[in-house]
């Protein structure tokens, strides 16, 4: 990738100043357009992934990350190919946030009591468009809900569903074997 010439950098700064953010999160004001002397100096960027720094006073709430939980290879192959048959389905279409949370909680409780292993959670596809959107909030919150739920210790993993089970609008919740 080539470096921008000073006139190109100035033009690019003007273009980026006209960009409208996609979310309601506050956006940092862009730095003023770099001068020709500043553009000529190349700053070495660290290689690899650099973790974001946290403010000194922020304490993170420990929420179990279920998306990164590992399953053995046979589970992942069966889930990825769609060969798995869910034991139970929880459909959240038409629910508001409170009712969806209650349906997930009750559904997990019943599945654990029945000894089910695979739950298909139908959240619906996230609606495309410009924020603020009234739909897609359940899909956005479901991972946090599952990680913070009273049943989190019984959940082995959460994976995206195969297209035959709803694809991007559904999730598989894999429960641990009951002992």
C-alpha cells in the first residue's frame, strides 16, 4: 500500500470530515488536516493485536463469553453442517425485550429439567438500515443475557445456526450434560 501525497492527504481529510456515523455512540472529533511536514514523517505502527486501554476507574463485570467456548471437533462439524437436530426450539418473534428474556429463562429451565442438549433460539434477523432501529435489539442482547443468566453454568456454548435452522436469525445453545 502506498503512502498518500500531501495533497491527497488533505483531500482525504476533507472527505472523512463529511462522513456521518452509523451509530448513536459519541464520535471523537477528527484531528485537523495534517500538514505536508507531518505527512512526510511515518510513524511506526506496532505489529499484532494491541489491546485497548481501559480507564483506570472502570471495573469490568465478568460475563462468561459463550461464543468463544470450545466444543470438541465433532460437535462443531455437526453444527456447521446442519446435521444436528435441536431438542427444543424457543421462538422470540413478536416479543419485546422483557418477554424475550422471560421466554429464554423459562425455556432454558425446562430444557435443563428435561435433559435436552441442543436448543434452537430463534431471534430473528437484524434489520438493516440506518439507526436508530426498533428491531434487532433482542438479537443484540442475547449473548449478554445468556452469559449473565442463572443458567450460564449449564450452557456449554452458543453457536450461529445453520441456514436450514434459520442461519443469522437463529442460534444453537448447547447445554452441558446433566450429572
